[in-house]
C-alpha cells in the first residue's frame, strides 16, 4: 500500500507510516498497523492536529503528508518507542528506568495526556508516572542517568515534574552511608577529591561520595540541582563543597566561555548558602579565576559582596589582586574599596578591628606605588571609621611613606590625606616624629601637638587631688618648679591642689615625652607667629605704597 504519513524527527530519523506498516529509515524495525492516521491520531494530539490542519508538504504527485518534528524529547529513538506504543496499543512497550524520563517528556510534547477515545486503551503518561514514582528505589547509577536525561530534556523535564522527582531521589540516595555507599565512588577517589579543600575523614567521605558522579553535568544543570537540593533541606556545607569540587575538576583546560558559565553558576549557588558554609579562601579562588574573564555584572557584584561580608577572614595576600592591564597601577585598589564598602554594611565591632589591622597592612603595600593617585589613597585611608583602629601609628607611618614617594604633593593635598589620622590615637613617639617631620604640613604638626596637649590636660584633670605618701607637702615658697609648668598647662585656677602637689606627681615616661612635645609645639608656634608678623608688616607697607600711587610692589620677603 502507499505511504500515508512521513515524520522527520530532528533530522535524526525519518519514519514512514502506511496502512499496513510503519518503518524508520534510521532503523530496520517494522510496526504493524491498519491505518497510520487511525492508529496515531487517537493517542497523539499533536499528530492529529498536524494531519488535519496542515496542507500536504510534498509534490502534488506524492500522495502522503510530511511532518517535521523539531526539538523532540529523546530524539528519534524516543519517537520510535512512542510510535510502537501507539501501533501496539501499549502492549508492545515496556517503560523502564532507562526510558521513563524521555517517554514522559515525549508524551507531553506530543499532547498524549488526554485519554484516548477508547477508554480501554492504556495512557502513556500514566505508565511513565507509575515508573517514576519508584525512582527513590532505583539503583544509584539509574538515578544519575536520570539526572543526565533531565539535562537533555530541559525544559520539559522541569515542566512535567520529572526533574523534581529526580532531585528527590538524589537526596534519598545521598543519605546512604557506610557500607551502603555505591561502589562507583571509591575511597581512593574520595581522598583525592578533598585533599585541597576539605579534611579527608570517614564521615566526609560518607557524606560526599556522590560528588564525582555529578561532576559531568553542565553548569546550568549543576546550578539547578544544587538549588533544588537546598530547597529540599540539603546541608549547605556539603553543597558548597560540591560546588568547589566541581570547579576544581572542570575549570582546568576549559575554554573561556565554559569557565565563565561555570563561575557564574557557582556564584549564583554560593549566594544562596549560609555565610559560614563558604570559606573566604574559596571565594578569593573564584575571584582569581574570574579576574581575566568578563562575568555578568550581577555575578561580579555578588562575588564582591560575598567577599566583603567575610573581609575579616581575608589575608593580605588575598587583597593583593593585580590591577587590570592598562591602568598603570600595581594593585586593584578599587576592588579593595568595594570590599570595604560591602563589609561596612553589616559591621560588628570585634570584626571591625580585624579589618582595620588588615587595611593598615594593605596600605603599607600600596603606599610606595608611584601611580597611586592621592584621591584613591585618601579613600583607602578613610574607608573605615576611626573605631576600626585603637592606634593610628601604623596609618601615620603609611602616610609618611606615601609623602616620601609622592614628593610633589601640595600642602593642601597632604592635609586632605592627613584627615584620615586621629591625632589623639597617635603614640607620643609618633607625635614627636610628626612634629619634626618636614614632609608633613605645619598645620598637621600643630594639630597633632594640640591634641596631645588636650590629652595631657585630661590626664592631669582626672588624676584628682594627690596626697603625700609619707610626709606633708613642702610649704609653697612661690618658686615655680614643676608646679608652674603644670599650672600653665592646666589653666584652671580652681584646681589648686593639683598645682600644689604636682611636684610630687610621679609621671610616666610617656607623659614626660608629652611635655617635650609641647615644648616643641611652643617653639613652632613662635616661629609661625614671627612669619605672620613679617607678613603683616609687608601688607602694611603695600597699603601705604598704594596710597602714595607707587608704581612698584614691595618684596614679600626680605
């Protein structure tokens, strides 16, 4: 008899159906039939619509219709099974773990969910659903194969609920421990897996034996599986270790596009994990790989935010990320600033101190960079609040180095940088060094010494009235020894006892140094007063010469 229907499945195979038989050009199978339309159409709504509505796609002399099916789930092999089901009324098809996923998606694709005209005939959807319900009891390798099938059948595998069933079966199988662990993952391979990122213990092996079987999945499928596992209550730490193991196994030798897809999938999953389940070292590892790649903006921002939230766990080596080519800088300062901004959104005092010490070390590394602009340096120096540092000595030393390298800075630029220093948190030694440091502006030195002046006044004011240890204080003779000096510092006539007993105050070496610094400050203030006096005289002369209509201007300095 003549051919009635020709079906092209994704170019993989062409099926010819006539009133007697249905054959495939890609196989030698022959399916008995009485009428292709009468047999296929009641089961397959898609075929019925195509036959009834579409015109003949063939030369006029060709008496059959031709149908092309694109994107058919499972390809020509799955279509042949569906056709066999239709031609035999369901009796010639056995649904197994190997073909259940493909057949369920194929049935959905071919619109076979509705019951046929004759209710006595089987329904393919129900047949596949029955087998899929038993998936938690399938062998492990069958479940892994089902995951791979879902990858090929996506998105139908998701819309039909097949993927959700597979994830449930995965989670059930992952709970297997000890002797029940599938033989596909050996102890040797498990020990190798975690040699770099986790501690190899019998417990970790029992909980992570499945890693290697799923590492063959595509980045998109890994992301879907990981998120589905998390939604079902999987351990966040285990999922994190799987993601890092996946990257370790797949990144090497991959193309730039594949690396980008893997990293973006990994970042998307890690963003949903608990903060404690991901190590700062692992995040910086992802950053190093991602640096030469152009990740999506949202993924890049997410990675920076995750690192910033764990900045107190970072090391100096982590922060020393090379600057992008063409910038002229040694290190990527902008990236570290973004880390600090992310950290400051959820700052906690104990963690703030650790980040303050880390930033001081980072500043010490980047300060000698001659290409580091003052504005950027100011941003780094002021990125953290004053509470992040108990002492500003390290910050002062860093700024001193920066001034030495950038010797052409103006006093105004230097003063902007010095705003990052809290002078009250400088030690007497650093304050003394600053007072005699020609590289710092005079205004900075005066501010530093003035803050130490205020600090010393506070020390004396809060020391309270001092009592003699063994004998009464000597009578006041009008001679001003130590008492005169401290009376001048305090400037409080009502605190007579402090002045009277100041000679007996056993000052520490630190306060003695403060006294010497104050003397230095007094000398520098006197020098500034002399300069101001000379400038005032010159200004007076200028005004006088203008009144006399003088043609020449006086010299500012003589």
